C-alpha cells in the first residue's frame, strides 16, 4: 500500500465519485481507477460498491478509510516534526 493511493482513496470517499477525485488531481479517471484497483488488490477485497447511482463504502472500505486517515495524519505530523 502506498500513501498516495490511500490519500486518493480518502478523497474518493469524501467526494463520492472517481471523476471528482480525478478532476481534483488533474488526471484521467482511468488513472484513479487503476490506483483504486491497486489498493483493493493490496487489501484483497473490494473497498467500494460501484453503481449507476454512485459509490458507497463496503464495510471493509469503511475500516480502511479510518486507518488511512490516521496514517495520513501521522505522516503529516512526522513531516511537520522533521521540517520544524
């Protein structure tokens, strides 16, 4: 798992669409889809339910989201500590 993929997963969950996350990062939706697929493959499970009505987190996705947020907060804290 890469922190960048986790950060992207957090934004997908917050924004509710892959396309919004892609626009925010100024990348193609296919790139976001591949990053999500890498993360799901690394976890060995689906993290999002995809439908024509949008995205929703699976139970596992909800768990990964909570851990991802903590990991990103810790990484930001460490970066601040090292640069301060």
